[in-house]
C-alpha cells in the first residue's frame, strides 16, 4: 500500500523547526534595531555638538569675546556667560542663548570641565588671546573611549574673567 500523505508527527516536527528558525531571526532583527537606534542617537548628538560649536564660535568671532563670567546654575550643570549670552552644559543637554539641545546617547562630565586661557604679546601693540572650554563626555554604550566637547576662541582683544578659574593652555 502506497500512502502519499503526511503524518501528524512530520507536521509537528516541521512546525517546531520553523518556530526555532523564527526565534533566531527575531533575535537578530531585535539586535539590529537596537544597534540602529544607538547609531541614530550618536549621529544626532554629533550633529548637535557640531551645530552648537559652530554657533558659539561664530558668535565669539563676530562679537569679539570680551567677557567670560560664571553664572548661577543648578546642581550638576555649568553656566558661563560669554559676552552676555549664557552657555549652560548639563549632563544630558546644552543650552546656548536660550536654545536647548538634548543629547540622546552621551553624558557630559560637568565636574571635570576645563577653562583654558593663554595670552601672548607679539610686540608692544598686539595681544593675542586663546580661550578654550572643554567638557569631557562618554557615550551611553559604556565604551572606554573618552571624548571632549570643545569650544575655542582666538582673538586680539582683552578678555575679562569674572568668577572664573582658568588654567594656562
């Protein structure tokens, strides 16, 4: 007798194998989606940092940085007034001139920021200033790499510092 049908056992085995393959595929897709969202957050943060750096440095160059003053800020953030415009850096966001940028995948270390200045006289009439603000940060992916968010200014004008401690560059 030649039965060409499929037994119930064969159907159950094939369903179990297909389910096992689907579980593996689902895990792979979930990992890819998580990795993609992490990369998207990192890319957005990089664009935000580049935008902030460009805006602040353009303001400092166009308006010739003349005063740096530490302003009051909430716990865990740093506030500096640059020519009257506030730069606030907190653990997960930056505010400059009342515009706020949230960071998705990084955390700033606001306790270890550095203000660095260097004044150099070239001759009797020319004074050159270098001013740098550096905030270290880490990505939320727990990598061991260290990064810095840095804003720099070079000019030939006198800068007054109020309530700000600086290091020499």
